[in-house]
């Protein structure tokens, strides 16, 4: 059974920042199941018997090779998308995460072509299909 397809998936999404208005994002490569070539802030599925904070810390380390210095829960989103013939449904738990910019790396080159630092006024393109809604919902809390 596939998370998000055969049953509702639960994910954490994190917007990692350096405390100076800059956010790191990764560009999904062609091996990803969806949103190929799009920039997103980062995230991953909650595993059975893992708590949300453990998932957040694990996923930030997996993607960016860095431990969160601090984090803030922003809220949640119901994420409904279509991926080919599949309709997906995820509940996304969204976080703002402070990281040490000097330690951030592309820790998953098999999943991401590159990582980069951006501001809310200068986001890369193309963006993940959920990114605009994410920014609209949390804009006042992201800076």
C-alpha cells in the first residue's frame, strides 16, 4: 500500500532558514516520483512509531546534512494532488527551521540536482505545486 495514494499520508515539510531572511530549497531530480525539476523546501513522510519531532530532525539531516538549531510549528495543510492516474492526499505538518547555513549541503544528490538559498521575494522556478499556497499561508511567519 502506498502512502498518500491508498491511504492518507502524513508528512513534515520544513522551510529551513539562516535567521537573516534566506531559505534553502532543493531542486527535485528526474528520479523523483513527482514534481520532477521543481524546487521545494524539503519534507518527508512520518514513519510508523516515529514522533513528529523525530521525523522533522531526521528529514532535515537526510536532505541537508544539518541538525535543526530551533524550529517552530507553523500549522498544517491538506494536500490533494494528482500524479498521473493517481490522486494523492497528504496531511502536511509545516515547520520553520533555523539551521547553520555554513553546514547545509545537498545530502541527497540521488534525489536533488542542487540546493540553493533564496528569499521570499526571489524564489526559483519552477516551484513545487504546493509552494505558492505554503508561502501565502505562512508569509507573515516566514521572515
